[in-house]
């Protein structure tokens, strides 16, 4: 939300911001609530999840989680995926992979914003 604050800050006749959230107001800290008020203004409309389910707008659901250890096949699949990822990272980090080394490019384009309009 800090990024949004900066984007909206200092703009005369600023844009109208419409915010939709499923975050209960009472779960926000005081500073988060103050930031939400500053960015979005007062709550104009609120509806509860049970009311949406009752009206047929939202499918009923239950959050159920059952944590289990992965099977041997799943562990093998995850290990193979991790190995492929390590091989990919090693390949793109190799000198000569590209005209400009990857980390140098990322630093230039994403950190220093050189050559980016």
C-alpha cells in the first residue's frame, strides 16, 4: 500500500480509487487502518461472507487443510524440479551465456534503470 500512497501522492485532482478487499477491518493494525483510510477514504459499502453465500453470489466453502508427508514419488518429483532449477540458474550464470552477463543486466535495467524508458 505504500507504493500506492506514493503513486497517488501529490497529484492534484487525483484519480478516484475503488478498493475491494476481503480483509476484515478489525484485523488491521492502527497504522494499517489509518493508511487504508488515507488511501481509500471511508467504507461506502460492506457485506459479510455469509450474506454473499446466502444470496448465491459466493459458493459456500470450508477451509480444510490436511498436512501429510509427501510420498516417495512426490519427493522424487520435487527433487528433480529443484535440480532442473539449479541447472537453469547455473546455465544462465555461465560466462558467455549472453553478450551481457545476467547479473550485470539485472543491475543495470532493474536497479539503476539504465536504458529503460
